[in-house]
């Protein structure tokens, strides 16, 4: 199940059904299944506090992804489905808006890129070095192409 929450922001997310369908399709194409995925859209200050509290980072960012897949079952019980993707994805609406201006994209295009970026992290893609960043960007573009073909 994919849920969307908005905290400390007047942001309105449009097309939730289409987004959920797209997210599920990308996850399934990567041979995983959707578990509990929670998106939390907020402002820069909220995301900064999450970044400080949980990651010891004192800077703004557009997205923070926490993989909760390993925590669905108690440690002593083997998970019935190891391909289940679950996580919490925090997105700063403020930073997405600023980045859309910086990169010359629309707010919606940048938001979709950030949404799928968080999902790709849950699938297992990373962006810690140049090679991983290149692969992440390719996967984002493939995923955005899928979205463009949905009605």
C-alpha cells in the first residue's frame, strides 16, 4: 500500500492513483512487491530536523528514504516474502521547487523524479559515487518514461 501524508505544508498532491499505479509498476518491473510505502511531504525545516535527528546531517535535502522492509517482522521470525518493499520517504516540497528552477524543469517533473528516486533507493539503487549516480539517473529516466505512458 502506498500512502501520502502532508505535514507543515499547503502542498496538494495531484493524481495519487496514477502515482501509486506507477510506483507499483516500477517496483514490480524490478522483481519486488509493494509493502507499506509512506510518503511524507513537508517543508525544508521539517526535513532538516529529520536529517539532523536520524542521519546526523545538518543540511537541507530534497528526499530522505528510510527502508523499513527489514522491520516488518520480528527478527526471530523469517519474513514470508523477502521481495516486499517497505519504507518511509520524506520529501521537502520547498527544495523540490527550488531544484525545479535550478534544473529548468517543472515542479511536477522534479517532484516525480524525487518520488521515484526514493522508490529506487528502496529497490536497492544508490547514488554515493559517480557510477551509482549515473545508474540512478538512468533508472529515474526509465521510470519517468513509464509514467509518461500511463493514462
